[in-house]
């Protein structure tokens, strides 16, 4: 895992991120963000529904 590919901590929760150096873009796990923002017990289902 490099400096650009690591887990971010937000309000005691983890958000997975990856830096794409070819396109110079961050990719962030939307399910992790949903989990933090909604405090959902199952964020994968929240995203699908």
C-alpha cells in the first residue's frame, strides 16, 4: 500500500481511497461514505435500494 492508496479515517470510521496517478483522480468507496453519513447498519443495501 502506497501513500496514495490507503484508508482514511473520518469520525472513527474508515473510508477506502485509491489514487489513480495516470488520470490524476481519487477513487473513494461510496459504500464507506454512505456508512459514515447515514450510520446505516448495512450500507450496501442502502446503496442498492
